C-alpha cells in the first residue's frame, strides 16, 4: 500500500464522516424549523385565547356580581410568560370560567358570551392539535439529541432536549 493509497482512504473516510454530519445537521435544522413554526402557531393561538378570556371577563363583570372573576388572567398580562406558563394560566382561567358558568347559567344565553364561547372552543381544539404536532416533532428531535451518531453533533452544536406539552 502506497502513501497515495493511504491518503485516498483517509480522504474517503473524512468525506463519509462529513456527509453523515451534514445529513444529521440537516435533520436537526428541519426539526428546529418545524418546532419554531409550531411554537409560533401555539403562541398565536394562546394569545387569541387570552384575548377571548379577557372579553369574557368584561361580560361576566357586567352581567353578574363577580368582581374578581378571572383576575389571574388580567394579572398575567403584566407577566412575561413563555408558552408553557401561558398555557397553564389559561387552563386555570378556563376552569374558573366553567365554575362561573355553573354558578350563572344565564350567561349562556348572552349572545356576546355565546360568540366568545364558540371562539374559545375553536381555539381549544386548535391548541390541542398544535400541541400534539409540537410534541411529535419534539419527540423526533429529542431522539436525535439522544441517539448515536447525531448525539455527537448535538453536543458540538449545543442542541438541548425540548420540553413536551403533554408533560405539563
């Protein structure tokens, strides 16, 4: 085996390793882009749901004797919340809203409330669908972060495990 053959073998090995790294990096980038898109859609839908809950607060306060209705929702406006925290706050707000509706069933006959309730139900189904989509992508991404050989690239590039929504 000559020196030229050895150099050729080394070049081939380096080329194969480079192609594997590029392929892994491309898969990471695709998953990161998809995660970012899902996060943006979830965030937008959560904000829409937040706005609808704020409108419900005004209706509840005008139609009932509940002065402190959904105060946590109003207070959360001044907080910097990530999408997981905002989702948790909104879920607590929705639970509180359900309790108020049980207490004041006549609210269901209010046309404004009915329109907002429809929007809340619609946003709920959208959020759940996008949470599932996000969790599916995060699962694929996390598998790459943990499995060989892509975990080597994850360590080098600083890719970290992503949280799931269903664990909240």
